[in-house]
C-alpha cells in the first residue's frame, strides 16, 4: 500500500509527465520552455507558467484527469464572454487526453494586489473600469441570451440562495466557531433565511459572473481581465456589484461605495423601481447574503480543507455583515441571534 508521501510523489511525477508530453506535442519543448508552478485556486486544477525562449509565456491549467474540451463549462462560458466583448484570457490550445488547457498569461497582478501600490486616482479608475464591465455583462448578456450557453440554464433561485445561507450555518457557525444551535434557534434562522431568499429570488435577474471580486480581476498592460467565470449564472442585478464592492479581500470606504453604486446606476441609464434608495436597500440585502455565504466558505476551507489562508479575511467580512444587520430593523431578530454566538457581530 502506498504511503501518503509516496502517493504525493507519484502524483507529482504524473503531473510533470503530462506537462512534458504537452510541451512535446505543442512544439514548446524545442524552445527550451521553463515550467514554473503557480498558486492554484480552490478547485482541483493545478496551474503552471510555461516560459519559452524569446516568446510570450503561457499558462497551463491541468485538470484532475482527461477532459472533453467542448463539454467544459469554462469553454462554453468563455465563448459567451468573448461574444459579449469582455476581456477574458484567450484559450491558446488544449489536450483532452492530457486534461490540459493552454491559456493566455495575464501575469500575477490581481486587482487586490495592485491596490496596495496604486494611487487614489488609479484606484478609482480601476474600480470604475470594473463597474463598467458589470454593466456590459448585464446589458449584452440579456441581448445574447440563448440555451446554447450554460449560464442561462441556472440561477440564484430560492434553493441555491438557501443552500448558501445554510452553508454559513454549518461551516462557519457550527464548523469554525463550534456553536451548537438549539432547535428554536435553528427554526428562527430558517425563517430568517426564507425571508431573505424569497426577496432576492424575485429581484430583476441578469447574467452574473458569480464571483466578481478583486482576486478574479487581473491587471495586465494597464487593463482589467476577468478570470474564474466558468460558474456564471443568472441572478439578482445587484449580485456582481455586491461581490466587487463588499469584497472580503479589500476595504472599500462608504464614500467609495456610494460613488460607485451611483456610477453603476448612471451607466445603466435607468431608474430602478423605487429609485436609488430602493436599489441601495436591495444591494445591502444581497451584500448580507453574500457576506454570510463567504464566511461559510472561509469556515469550510479552514476546517474541512485544512486551508487557514482565509482566516485573515473573516474580520472584514464580519464587519460588512454587522453593518447591514445593524442598519435595518428587519434584521433585529437575526442580529440578536447571531450576535449571541459571534462576538464580532455584537
């Protein structure tokens, strides 16, 4: 029986063998290409930068096994994003047998990483650019709606939104904080979740990236590119804007938030039902759901996947959640219940 160390070594050999075979088949091996491992995402994919002599580098995405490129959600959604006119990495090649995609290399600078070195003017310009891309995604996404594309076949409906809030209960409240809720508390949470998701599920539905935040926006040659879009689906018109402006990974001031929400509404050239104040109320409701779901993900990654990197992002996310719990009287019961177990929400 293989030990864990032996199994890991065998897997590393398998990965390198697949890369070497792809380099040979694509002709890159003849250009003395260097192979540099990259930090992966939360999926089972592994990423490597291939640096040939005197040619632009590319990125290889290695799946766990063989693939059928035409059936990949990534390929389907990438085609849609390109038709919309969004800046996404180009697919440069693939090998179904080896489970490899070759992608345009956008570098290593995410919007999150760049913000620490940018001026206030650059910061504002990049966020306006990011908001402009959301408007384009929604507008052209509506025009191109077709069953040919996977995102139009799934949505943030009652079941999905409820599942996400229950994920928070299970993996953050219970899993990470070790709280055992009483039957009465669970019943109260179920009522609160139902109230939130019923309202969110009836909001104007548009094409959503689903995870549109500073770590999924790459800065390359001064422009933003969008990555990690394969799970796009239909959802509330506030969803991607919330993901960007109530981002667990960066601080957005209240003034910046107000200005960027107003900028988005100006781009859409329409007054939402109830006006700007009603849109902001819907935005805050979406933000609460999204932030609680993020805490569930962070708890899951920490406790189930033994990946503690997300702990550092919990305080900011809890602060965002507390702000909206305190802002609206409708959340008084939910606020009291959660604050009784989670000190940061008091």
